[in-house]
C-alpha cells in the first residue's frame, strides 16, 4: 500500500452556509455539506470513488486510500454591546 495521503481542502462558505470540499489530489472532487461531520461522511464515499473513476488508483487500492481534510473558516469577532 502506498504511503501517499490525499489532501482535501474544506472551506466554509458564509453565503451558502455550507462547507465546500475540493482537492488538487483527487480529480473532479467537489462537494458540500452543512457540517464538517456531514462533509466527512460524504468524503469517505466520494474520495475512493473519484480516485477509481479517474484512473488514479484501482478499486481495491482506492478503498484503502487515506485522505486528510484540511478545514478553514474565517470568523470575525462580534462586538459586545
């Protein structure tokens, strides 16, 4: 098994109130979810599927391929009245 860990970037979209996931490592990966936990659930299915469908890895290897979700959310402090 390869030691390669696939990177997935999660960014909070204030306007949509959703986490958006994309990846330079996983071709074609774009998805969204309202919570980080829901996003992870989707990614656990989608990352192996996309790796296999795009010919990056054979099916068996894709099912075991580790990925790292790197999440970013910009927050602004609220003024206390």
